[in-house]
C-alpha cells in the first residue's frame, strides 16, 4: 500500500502555552491520518475502530504557523487488525517531529471483530522491511 500524506497547518487554536503544537492535538491528527490510511484498504467487511496507539514519540516541537505533513503507511495485517506506521514531518521534510504506530480492528454490525482477509504485498525497500519488523514486535 502506498504512503498516505495528510498536510496540516499549525494554527493558534492548535498551540500550547509555548507556541508549539499541543501534544493532544498532534495525537488526534496522528490517529486520524493513520485511520485514513487504514480505511483505504480494499474490501474491508466492516468498519475500523482504534485499538491502540503504540510508541507515539514526539521528538521535536512544531511551532505555530508551520505546515506539517503526516505520512502514513500500512505495515501489518493481522486476521482482524491493521497496524499503520506514521511520521510527522515539516513541509518539505526538513524536520522530523514524531513517529509511531496505531492498530485498528475491523468490526462488523454487532461490534465484534471480523476477518478482513487483507494480505500485504512484499516490502518495496529495506526501510519498509524494517518498519514491518518493528510492527511485528508490538
């Protein structure tokens, strides 16, 4: 599956008292971007719900007025779950702000997990192989 990119502008209402992107808003945007990636998987038999956020690490602040891009890709497909890896970088990729994983579960009408039968294609490069190895260890 390809990388899904979601751009965002850090506005005044998104900032903390230090003038940087508030961590709670960053987490909200991160989960949303990962969901947008996962929901594009073909043939999902139900809806996706967030199960867990794994290792979301904020490495650098995002100052107000910055344009950032959340870049996500599907890295693991269990029988009922999908795990997405995401990063947050500044526009143009000059600064790396955060990274982590989010796992979603496919659920049917009654809220119970259902199998999605999705299989990932082989990794396209060494970087993707590393991400899939990291995802297997979560």
